């Protein structure tokens, strides 16, 4: 399905599985992300931006780049994904 990203306003193709109830999805898109709710009819009910959290060196240390991850929490579970969408922990 196509969804307009609430951050950059571009149309994004999102692969959404069939669901039996209102379900939340987390979509990474470029250097940002958004959440969307899809109902059992496949209708997108809500889409909004997600704030990124980044780790930085305390005290302004060197300018090393930290690898970025996305943590998704819900339903009593949490999963960690790389920025490429690869699940690395659950």
C-alpha cells in the first residue's frame, strides 16, 4: 500500500500483512521513521512521525559515529532493528 510519509511528505510503498484487528506498524524511511495504524479492512487509520533517539559521547568526546538502532516496544515485547530493517534482538 502507498502511504504519505508525515516527515518528508513523500509517497512510500509499505508492505503490510493482513491483520485481524487494529495494528500498529513502525516504518523506517530514509533517515527518519513513522508509525501507522492499519485496521482489519486494510485501511490506514493514522500516520505520525517518530522521534529518533541517538546515543552520543558524554562530555562531547570524539566525533565517532554510533551505529543507530530502532527499538520497537509493544504488546509486552520489544525488538531492536538496524536502520536497514534487520531484526537484531527481541
